[in-house]
């Protein structure tokens, strides 16, 4: 190998190494700078099955309930069929004038990768986003981590005639029972619980989740 070539190889290696370094530095800064992180905890807004403490504790045992939280100018919708639940799962979609109730949790920062895993972030199913929620009795909005489906629905569920809602937009009975039970447990307003109950479901159950989360007796 001549000298010139050797120099080129070395400078290539150095360039590659510095790129690797830059990535890891900016990666960790990107996470540490998230507004929902405070010290060694982060705040997470659960609006789907993770309103229910028994559900969130399966993968995130360090989650502590802060309280019910309101997310303005978003709607709750259902879009991706999940075999775990036997029907479509929830997402939130920016929608002026609508709102979503959910549960604000405080979770150890060390569990952040666990909740990313539960939401299938590395598989491209959900993506994390910082949203600003309102807690009762607090005037300042609270930043929280939330997960939105990467393939968001293009139509608004509540504008579709109820008898023409496609199966791909219907949660299973079990999943909807989980949302209703979690919403009641989280003390969200009664009219929101009623709104959840009125969402069209596909009539299917997932007996395993139904048993694990004790959902059989939840009325819709
Ligand atoms: C990461 O954060 C540290 C400390 O705040 C800062 O010194 C450094 O320049 C940041 N690096 C990048 C790539 O932003
Ligand atoms: C999903 O629902 C169908 C129809 O009700 C049922 O036959 C099937 O066993 C359910 N799957 C699971 C995993 O529970």
C-alpha cells in the first residue's frame, strides 16, 4: 500500500469514527432535552389501555399515577388492527375543538425504553411525541410523552355514519372494556366514559387479556 492510499484509509476511518461519536452525543442530548423529563423521571400520557394500572404495570412497574389529564385539540381514534387485542388500537390525532382524556403517569427514566418497546417504536408502529396536557387545578400545561400511530387515520371516526365504520377502525370489545375500566379508575369525567362506551366495537374478545385484566364484567 502506498503512502497516499494509507492516508486516505486512515482519514476515512477517522471520519467514520467521528460520525459515530456525533450520533451518540446528539442522540443522548435529544432524549435528555425532552421537556417531559425531570431528573430521573418522565411524565407519560396514557389514553388507551395504559389508563389502567394493571395494564401499564405489566411492562412498566415503576409507573405512579399523577392524575387524570386533558389533552385539548386532539381526538381519540382507532386505526391499526392488533392481534394482541383482536381489533384496532387507539391513537390520538390533532383535531381542533375535540379533546382526549387520559392518565398522567410518572415513570422512572430507566423504564423509558420499556414503554417504547411496548408501543413498538423500533418496529415503526407508534412514534413518541411531546404533548401538553392539563391537570385539574393547574393552569400551566404539563409536557408529557405520548405515542401516536405512525399510520394515522385519514378520516375522523366521529364523522363516519356508525353503520359504515370499517372493521379496520373498530376496537375489540375487550380493548374498549379496558379503556372504560381504565378511564373510570383514573376518575376522568363521566361524560367521557360514556363517550368511550358508545364507540363501535367489533364484538370480539381476547380471552387472555380479558382474564389477565379482569375485564369480563365491564359494561359497555
Ligand atoms: C450535548 O450536551 C452537552 C451538555 O449540555 C453539550 O456540552 C454538548 O455540546 C451537546 N452536544 C450536542 C451534539 O448537542
Ligand atoms: C378473536 O376473536 C375471534 C372471534 O370472536 C375468536 O374466535 C378468537 O379466538 C379471538 N382471538 C383471541 C386471541 O382471543
